[in-house]
């Protein structure tokens, strides 16, 4: 069997009706600022601020009722 090395092997061609899209760096930066915090980073910061292990934090974040209860207790 032969291997597929080039785009034409996959019968790839650009869509002629779609215009090229260009996004400036300012727009990308603005969208990046609007994104929520990554869950792992959020858990890591939570563990550091409460001197807890990551496994304990995963338990707290893994149960919907644990985090509000934990926040009320501290």
C-alpha cells in the first residue's frame, strides 16, 4: 500500500466560496482576557491558598455540594 504524503493525496482543495479570515493580535488578546480561568489553575490556586493537597481539592471540586459548604465553613 502506498502512503499519503501530500495534500493532493487526500483530494484536499480550498473552498472557493469562503473568504480568507484575518484576526489581529488585539482581538486575540481581548478574547483571551474574556476566557474563564482553566480548572486546573483554579484548583492549584485554591490548594495553595488553603494549604491543601491537590487530591483533597479534587474531592471538594468534584462534588457540587462540597465547595459551597467548604466556603461557609472557612
